[in-house]
């Protein structure tokens, strides 16, 4: 079976959504721990948590997509059967 030259569209979109999110989370995480207690810190921590959960979702979608497309490749190559 030939190896594709590049990752498919779904993998690339999820990668480009995840990469900036990691950087934003790191920056927000570092900034928020030094903020004084108050509404600003409360909102920033909530934003950090929401983006963190979003990143987790993207990561799970990437894993699921990888597992499903690997299964499909093996199926098409005849290494496993559909039933
Ligand atoms: C890829 C990087 C990161 C991800 C995905 C991430 C994700 C998360 C998530 C999902 C939570 C909520 C957890 C919970 O409430 O049980 C959380 C909380 C927290 N994170 Fe991050 N985080 C990242 C980086 C950082 C960094 C760099 C710092 C600080 C240097 C940081 C500091 C914190 C703190 C202090 C909390 C607790 C907030 C609170 O409930 O008071 N995080 N993070």
C-alpha cells in the first residue's frame, strides 16, 4: 500500500486549530497565576478552563479520526475484512 504524501484535510484542520490553542493556553496560564484575586482573574481562569477543555476535545477528535482512518486504510488494503 502506498503511503500518502501529506496528512488529510481533517488532520490538518485539527492540527491548525490545536497548535495556536496550546500557545494561547500557555500564555493565559502563565499570566493568570500572577493576577490579583478579582473578577478579571475569575474571567481569565474560566477562559483558560474552557479553552483547555476545547483542546481536549480537539485531541480526542484527532485520535478518533486517526483510529478510524487507519482502520479504513487496512480495510481498503485487504488486511482486515468489513464483517
Ligand atoms: C497546554 C497548556 C494547558 C492546558 C491544556 C491547560 C488546561 C487546563 C484546564 C482544562 C484546567 C481546568 C482544570 C480543572 O478545573 O480541573 C486548567 C486549570 C488551571 N491551569 Fe491550565 N492548562 C495549560 C497550561 C497552563 C499553564 C502554563 C499554567 C500556569 C503556568 C496553568 C495554570 C492553571 C491553573 C492555576 C489552573 C487552576 C485554575 C483554578 O481552578 O483556579 N495552565 N488548565
